[in-house]
């Protein structure tokens, strides 16, 4: 699982924790929140690698990551894809 996938998973588990019928303190809420936190932490670790990213004057995003990882982060973060170097 890569960073963007961890981010998406964290959002899904958080939504499940707050779903209709789930009461505060229920085992379902507690479990889903814990799993969401783990995924969010892993996503944060992966996102740290994006700290060196820059947007050029032409709007291209250049990352220090391999192109496939940079594109995956752009997709999950809602950033328009650009040329990477």
C-alpha cells in the first residue's frame, strides 16, 4: 500500500466510524478510528517525501520522488497532473 492509498483508507475508516447507527464509544467507532489513525500516520510519513516538491511557473509539479509516486500523490491530493522531473 502506498501513501495515497493509506490516505484514502484513513478517510474511509473515518467515515465508517461516523456512519449512521454508530454510537460514540461503540466498538465499531473505536476500532474504525484506531485503524484510520494508523493509515493517516502512514500517509503522513509518505507525504513527508513530498516536502521537496515544487510547482514551476508553467504549473508543472516536480518532485524528488519517482514519477509514478508523484503522480499518485497529485491524484489523491487533487493537484492537476504536470510534468515531473
